[in-house]
């Protein structure tokens, strides 16, 4: 094992031996290289002659680039073309950390890591899998989950997906969740919580959050080492009262020395920049110190450097510039209100008694999506194909449910979306 990895491991183990034991074999071995090319390049920065970095420069020292881009990009050259640090642009990381506290006031003075930039949340989840998931580890998810989790944890890292039933009596199935936790025979438990949930569009109620965290606290008190991965891709898009509007990260960040909370978030959905591919990983554990978090950040940065090197300089610069605009908050609120209007229209439409004979909605209150479950023995995939062929309508089928992305449908077309599903069900029930 490299001496740099050993040094980081020692810093982590001295503060929290439980978190050290949570790391995968890859996680224990990874480090951010500070003694090689990057270190030597940093030492040469500002010198009259610098032949270290693998970039091309004009004779005046600015980044070499094609002039065709100049008319399209009204930003300083230094914010567009150079490599960004593997950890992300420092000013953007600082802003994002401040925004986590602002969006989640219950964090108060809880010490958390500095966010590390990733190439979107998918990349962030993959990096977390790299750090914590060994072959044959179990990753606990709800039975309604995004298919990319399989590709990342199962196909890429050899971990096993285990699920609990998400819903019971119209809400979060705490009993099923707790039962799965208590039945684990492994010393390490990896949990992935995704709220608002994709595909169901459900976020736990305020009354449910304490029960979820209580179940996690119970197994951690029994000695289990728990990694809780929090996929906050759709954070902030909550449309109903009584729903928990902060991230569950705030309840887990100081829960136990045996519980490492790993928050994955970013502007992709929060700020409607899907193609920018910027996300963040942030860590928190009870008793975490600056040195401890710095060691975790260095392991994360090392995993990113050894994977894709760094994140888009341009995307990060554009985001940071927009975040400083006075109009940013108002613009974001306007987009939220549009999504809430679509949610309200769909909720009213789906509740019409005429539709209840053929399908029912799973609980939903937030995010981009909701799901319906067909009745009368109708097959979801058959309905999907019939909608394409006869009603010029596309939906997603996940197992036995149909996912509707109301985020992608114009408000005035939402009634027709539901009506078309109804008509398809009627057609197929006659065959």
C-alpha cells in the first residue's frame, strides 16, 4: 500500500475507527497523489519558465484555444479552458457548502466536510461505491429505485442489491425498513436513501423521518457500521405541507460515530442544468474533525483523479457566475412554481373516480415523477406499448408500475396524459 494511502488511513482511524472499517479495499488503498506530477506542477507555478503542466499556452501565457469559441463564451479565459482541480473549483465548493447550511438550517453548527465536485450525481454515486462497496457487500434500497444503482453497485463493484418495501398504508414502510436492518448479518451496512424518490416522487413526512433515523440509530448502537448514501438529486422539490423539506442528511450527520452520512447532491435538477454534469459529495459523522474530513476528501479526490481526472471547468464557472446573480433566487422560484402547478394538476386529475377502476397512484408529494399501478390484471408493459402505438404517448415502465415524468409534460397536456392511460386500459381490458 502506498505511503500516502497509509497516512490518510491513519488520520481516519485515529478519529473514527468505525469509518475506517467502512472503507472498501479500494477505499483503503486510494489517495490523492501529492508527491508526483501535481505536486511538482504546484511547486513550479509562477516561475518564469514552467514546463510542467500538460496544457498548451499562447505566447502571452493564456490558455491556447480556438478563436471560434470567443463569440460564444463571454467569460475570462481562465474560467473556461484550463483543467479544474480534481476536488472542484474552490470558490464553487465553498459556495455549495454554505448553501447546504442555508438550505438545511437544522444542521446549525454541525461540522461537515467540504463538498467534492463530481461529474453529476451518477458519477458521485459511483465514486462512493468505489470508496465503500466491496464485492458481496449488500446495499439496501427501497423496492422503487433508479436502475442505475444496479449498474453501479452490482455490475461495477460486485455488491448485492437488497430491497425493502417502500410503502405501507400510504406512507413510508418503517417496519419493513427496520426489519431489513435488523436482519443484516454483516458488520457493515450500506443504505441508499433517495428523497424525493425516483421513480415514486415520495419524500417522507416529518413524522416519518425520526422513525427512519431511529431505526438506523438502533443498529448502530448495536455495533453495526452504517454508511448512509443520500441521493438528494431532486432536493428542494417538495409540494405538500407536512413533508420533510430538509435533507435527511441533517438528522444523520451527528447521529452516531458508527453512522457515516454521505450526501450526494448538485445543480442538475435543483438548478435545471442536466447537461452541465456537476454534482457534489459531502461527508458527515458524529465527532468528525477537520483533519478527518480532509483525509476523506483526499481519498475522494484521488478516486476522481484516477477515474476522470477532473470536472468541467466551464460548467463550474458558469454555475458560480449564475449563483452570484441577484436574480438567481427569483428565477429558481419561478421554475419551482411551474413544476408545482403541474404536480397540482396531475394530483387532481389522477384522483378522479373514473380512473380508479383501472389504476391507482402510489404515494407522491415531490420531485419530478409519480407512479401508477394498473388494476384488473392489466400488464404495465402492454399498456406502455399500446400508449405508444395508439395514443402517441410515452411513459416508463419499472416492474409492475408506470412512471410518469410530469416534469417533462406541459401543464395543459397533463389531463390528456392521464386520459390516454385510461383509454389504453379500457382498450386492453376488452381484449
